[in-house]
């Protein structure tokens, strides 16, 4: 993965730490108020961000699509686009940006004008990035609502710089709002009945569309459950969000876009063989080199790849 040059980092750091209270004065606040997220959600815009789990029907104004990068081809925001670029070590190609005021339309990133740091609401970041197709429209919006007009590459670089700091704040908010539920002593693993709270790096969970949280002590149990739900619960559920813990940082990360090391014979988890999760592909590869195994994406993980000749309990 290419590192961000120090000079570029210092140049753009200011954009990533702007407080809404420091934004330029607004000539007419009503001109900057557009409903975002869209409520009620608009079903004309199907999709879900694989990086953070947010749904396109609500966040269509900032949606981004691109050529598939390791199975991921859409994101809800510049934040999640930058997050995936850093995680995968690849900058997305053929990027299409949605026009903020016309969510039914998108344009190639190289033709976009982006107002960064205005008073308009963004997605996943306190520094909004509002996309326009014409320079004069972007200039007029910035004059009224504040912010700076930049191109796509500058907006993406700024988002990359702010990702780590924003992810910490986002995770804290997710826990406060119950989108991530820290397991308690009384919570047991759906598969093995062990206590997930005892395993700070093994714990993982599924959140369902109807608001339920299923806890697991390890990725072995998580993927065993995903492989055959009816072996553990009577009525199968539809996972909405999957959360695992990054082995490097100890932070909760999306299980759908984590990288997993499977096949290690030197390191073991709560249940023995595991799919060890990492936020960054380069960290997963380094772990595999040191401890054996190989780095794969979520879609390539199955319980029989974690534990060869796995057999479900049929009792």
C-alpha cells in the first residue's frame, strides 16, 4: 500500500479536522438544507455499503460506485471509499460520483467538482464533500454554504488522511447507539455457549434486520453459524451487519470487508483454528508470512476452510 507523503498529509490535515463551528458564515442557511439522509428511505436506490453497512435508500446523495476491488464496488461516501482504498491497498478505478442534489444521476469522478467542508450534511465525516457536475454550480454553492471547491483526487486524499481519526469516533458512536453491542458476562456464544466477553480479540457478532444481536466467541463459531444456521437456531436470520475485531488494533471492524488469515498452524484462537481478521490487507499478509496460512476476503472464508473436515453436531 502506498503511504501518504508527509507534505501532502500536512497540507490536507486541516480539511480532515474542521469543526462545523469553524465553517464560513452562511449567506442563506435555507439554500444549504437538503434532506440527507433521505427520509423515508427511497427504494429507487437499492444497495448497501459493504464497508460500513449503511443503506443506499437513505444515503443515496453521496453514493459512489467503481470497478470491483476485491469484491467491493460501491461505498456510501468518500470516507468509506478512502477506507476501502487504504484497506485493500488499491485506489478504485472508473469511479462514478452521485450528484448530491440529483441522487438519480452520477458522473465520472474526473468530471466532478466537489465542495469540501460546507455546511451541508455529509456522510461518515464531519467534513462534507458535495458533488457537482459544473464549476459554476460548485462555486455558487460554496459562496453560499461555505467550503472549498476541489477535484476528486484532492477530496479522496483528504478523506484518506482523516479515516483513522474518524473511525475511532464512528466506532464510539456505534457502540453508544447500539449498532455494535459489547458482549456482557451473561451473553453466550450462539454456537459453543462460551462467553464472548472473555475473548477481546475473538469476539464477533451479527446484527439482524429486525434489530437482534447474535454473539460469538470466535470467527470459527461465526462461520460455523453462517454455514448452517439451522444447526444452532430454529428460524434462520438475515444478517444486516457483521462485526469482528481487528487483530492489529483491537477495534471493531466490518466483517464483510475484513481480510482473514486462514490455515495458520502456529497461532490459535478461543476454539483453536480461526480466521484471524485484519482491517488492512498488508497486515493480514504480514501475519500469514510470520505465522503460516493465507490472507483471503470474507467471501472466501468457510468453516471447512478454517477447520478441515468440519462436521456439524447432529445431536
